[in-house]
């Protein structure tokens, strides 16, 4: 780490803030309780219009936020204007007008090029003073963001992004060209930043006062490099193109495009056999970037080949609908307890209950719906429901070791949303209740007296309610 103040850095020091966050996250594995209050620090950047930009993960589950400028020891209380889990960005402000007096804001610049020099500024752990580090852009590509698993444009730099740096600016010639996002734990002096196209999309999205997120075309594609494959799909006389292997249910392409179609171009931008397009000079990016540049309900013109015939269709883009729900900041997890069986919705917040390396340690049955073919949502579910654990009682003897089971059916009815499960269990009048899992396990409970038994289980385990607050509103 290099500590110094260049002239460029000195001119913008007061636009780089230290963020003090007190948070209280929920325990998603035991969703009736919280994990307790914790404190952390991060960095932030002042933009025009009294707006302050930082990472979403810096302020997640906050109960109190303060900001401090390098020239002023006083801390000011901040207020959240917007938060975007998918691109890991959040916008804050300070209501006290004195905070912004005499402070210059940073202007958003352009996406830097490979081998460009950049300056990372922030407040990493290990000290209280502002830190300035020089680095070089080493890679620009589409990668999954850690907080959401959403594939977005990312810039890799050969400068360390340590805890505390997150949310701080990356500068080039005095302009903001990135927000420090994360480092690579296994490697030294490798960091990642959120680049201007993603930041600009976030800010433009908020112009109507609410954040909608990034759109999706809703197709899975394969490369078409093989000559025989190109002959089979009658595209051997075409240049480039990618083969659609799956069209997602509930996506804008559903019922319009189909498996076996070959996409040749998007908005007249040719797509290569590997799914990339010419971006700048000799740079290529994945076709997802063309879609990610658009706002919801904007259109994309798709040229494709179906059974040898070239066709064109215009598709209005809609939100991405993931099988595993993204983080839900500022909200409590949904849960419902029935006969000691604890049900909740599968989310990235729940997966994080398996620790810092949850993508390795969480159950494979659950990860299958995040990164495996289960994410394709063949059954058109709105949510994925899981029975996380069984609170032992005589009523559920024999099932005590069952845990982390994806729910398929209740009383023979397919479960496509949490509300479906709650409605069936809460209103069941049958003698028996049968819960079937994706692993073909069958849990059969005696419905007679189950409400009383459930209350006894809650009392023994010091659980204040059978269900989360929002479920309580459904049942009224």
C-alpha cells in the first residue's frame, strides 16, 4: 500500500468520505431473531446535487450511518436515498446543509482502457487517515457481482481493495471512473471496481425517484464455433451467432424466441460465435452488456435464424427473475413454522448463513438453483421454498434430521411461491398434511391439534411468533 497525496488527490480529498455504519442483520437460518448489532467502516464519494455514492454492501442492514470528511472531525448523520443490490451501489445524502459547504463534487468520467493508470482513494482498515493508492487497469469483462451473483461489467485493477476501501472512488485525471468494490482474498494487489457504465445506469434509473434494476433478455446461449453444428442449424453461410439453448419462463423472450434459434445480432451489433461483440478497438465483451446498458421497458432488436430463415423481432425488456432471491436490505425474512417444521424462502441472504465461503459450503441442493441448471426455472416458480430445520417434538419424530429440503408439493399441490405454502398449511382441514420435497422425501403430519402443538414448540424454543410479520398480514 502506498500512502501519499498527489496534487490530483489533494483537490478531491473532501469529496471522499469515511462511512461509519451500525448494522443489525437478521439470522436467516433462525429468521425470528437477529444476529445482534455490529459496526464497520467504509468509504463514499460526493456527487453533484448533494448525493453521496457508496457500495450497497457497506450500508446493508444499517440502523445508523454517519459520514466524516477528511478536513472536519465532526461526523454527520446520513440518510439512504436508494440502494441497488444487483450492482452493489447505494445513494445517500446528509440533511444538514453545512456538510456540503465548500466541498467539490466528483464528475463521472468514462470507462478507462486497459493499462490506464488510476488512483484508488479511501479509508481501508489499519488506519484512520485517507489512503491513496496508484494502480493500473488490467482487465475489463462481464463477471458476477458477489452481492447478487448478477453478471455486470467489472474492471480489475492491480491495486489492493482492502476492507474499508469499499465504496471509495477510483479516479483518472480528476474524474470518477469507478467505485471500489472488492478485493481478491487469495491474491495481493488485485482489486475490482464498479465502472462508469454501471454507475451511470444506476443514477439514470433513479431519475424517476425509484430504482428498478437491470433488465434481462431471458435466454441461455451456447457458442456456435463447430462447423457441423453451424450446418445443422443452417447458419454456415452466416457470420457469428449464438445458439439459444433455453428461453426462461416469465422472461420477455418467452413465447417469442425459442430453443434452437440462433441470435446473429442485437440492435444491429454482430454477435460472435463465442457470444461476444466488438466493444472498443480490440476489446470484446459478452452480449449481456448490450442488454445491461438498457433500462427496463426499453427495446432491443434481435436478428436471429430459425430453420434457416433470418428473422427480426423487437423485444421490450423486463426485470431479471432469479430463482434464488437477491439480498433484501431493510426487510425481515419471511418464515412460517408448522408442527416444528421451519419454512422460509431461498435467498442469497439465507445462503450467507453458511459463512464467508457460502458458495462452497451451502448445500448443493440449494446452490443448484443459483448456479446449476435449476436456475432455468423449468417449473415457473416465483420463489423457491425450503424447509431449513425441524424443531424436535413428538409430532415430528423420525424427521428430526431433515434439513435444507426444497419443498415441491404440499397435499399434492405444487408450491410456486411462499404464499402458496402458507395458505395450504394454515387452512388445511385434512386429517393428514403431506409435504413432499425435491429429494422425494415425504413428511406426513397429523393435522388434528397441530396448532396447539406448534404453539408449545414455539414456547419451548423461545420463538416469539409462528410466522413473520408480513405473513401475519396475509392471514388477517
